[in-house]
C-alpha cells in the first residue's frame, strides 16, 4: 500500500511532546493537507509498523498509535 493511501484505521492519543521519549530510528512520510498544514507519520524502518505522528498545527504534541 502506498504511503499516500493510508486510511485512518486506528486511534492516536496525543500527549505533550516533552512527556514522550522516542528512542531508536524511524522512517517518516509527510502528508500535506489542502490548507498547507502537514502531518508527519513515523514508522518502524524495519517492519513498517506505524508508531507516532506529529502535526504542524500542534507542534508541542505527539500522537502515539493506540488500538
């Protein structure tokens, strides 16, 4: 499945970025909305599992995958 064709099939719980510690490397894909705002999706570089996301309009938050 192409990264630009991902659909919302899970939940993301947003937390203050300062409260989250990410270790290890990730691969990311940036989606840009019609508004020009972006959403960066971060994946495991080995297996491709979605891990977390960051939103331009919420720069101090990280959305962790849940569900």
